């Protein structure tokens, strides 16, 4: 177990062995969780809000595809536009 010293401004440096074992790189995000007197740091990834919404659409089945060809994809995009045009 490595000892880490808390420096001014409460900064800590994670030992190389710890960083390498979890694959941390410069700029990565860590989530800090406190349980009693214990602090747990876990690597986290942040995703763009629009990407998160898109993934939710995929999970809910609100997407079309995969398509066998570009032409098939373009036809599927045109269908909703035709339906809207008919309603007017």
C-alpha cells in the first residue's frame, strides 16, 4: 500500500503503480466518494448530453436501421417527411 502526502491546496499525487494499474492518463476524471473516514476514487467518463440522449433513444428502440445500403437509409428518412406533408 502506498502512502500519499496531502500537499498545500489539498492536492495529492497518485503513485505511478496506482495510475498504471487502472489506466489513468492526464485529463481523466475521477469520482470521489466518502464512506465514513474512507475516500474512494473511481475513474469516470463524461459524455456529451446529446450523446447521452442519443444512446437513450437507441436503448428505447426509437431508431431505425441498420440499413443494407445508403439508398435504403435515404428512403427511410424521406418516409416521415411524406407523412407530414400529407397531413397538411
